[in-house]
């Protein structure tokens, strides 16, 4: 679901709050909060997964079971957030939701908003730590040695006796955050 540009800007009394979702229900919680007229954000990244010998890119949450919502506690019926389908509840203390310190969610939006994020390998830089997500060495960690054109990369893979350079398909590699 696309949110309009500027939709994440806060008005005077609005703040970001952390919403706990049910396991693997972040997307449903986001859609249901939006249906209630609340603006919410799930920081997610693209991940290449292998299933039935095929590679595909899926979006996975950076913080599983958590998303962020904009609320004005005086204006919004914030207790209704807790009864939203897919939501376990707002992160609270002493019966009131705890606001997220300013700047944190804004930084996450700049980094992980799907309107601005490229594929999972657009930000690869030589010297960066990477993980292989497919191929015979899936889940092995290494260091990106060089970018060999738009489709290939060279990675130094760590093994018992040192490092071995391997030329790989670019989509088989993801940055280690």
C-alpha cells in the first residue's frame, strides 16, 4: 500500500508510537491501521529467497512484530489501536503509550521506505560484509571484493584456511546490516 508523499509529516501534537503486531502480521496490522485513518509505517527491506529452485525478492520487516504509527493522544482514540486486527497492542508504560524519540522513525523512513529503497543489492560497496542467500554456499559470510558489471560480483568467502574469491550472480548476495 502506497502512502502519499508528505504523509509521514507530523502535525503539532502528533508523535510516532511503537505498535506490537501479532507474529508475521505486520502487513495486516498496517493495512487495518490505515483503514482506521491512522498513518503507520513498517520498516522493511528486500530479501532474496530461494523456494523450489527459484529466486524471488520479498519484503521482510526490519523489526519483526513491530511497526510505527502516528498518533495525537488528545485527538485520536488510541485505545482502538489495541483492538485492531493484527495488532497485539501499543508499547506502553503506566497505561499510556510511549512516544518514540524524535528523529528515529524519520531516519528509518529515509532508509527503508519502499518508495525510496532499491533492491537489496543496490547499496553494495567493495569491502562491505555480505551474506550469500542462494547457491551452493548459501548463508556463508564474506567480504565484497568488487562489482563485476550489473549482474556479477566477486566475493571473498571465509573458509577454514583463509579466503577464496568467488564470482557470483549479484542477486545471490545481500549486505549484512
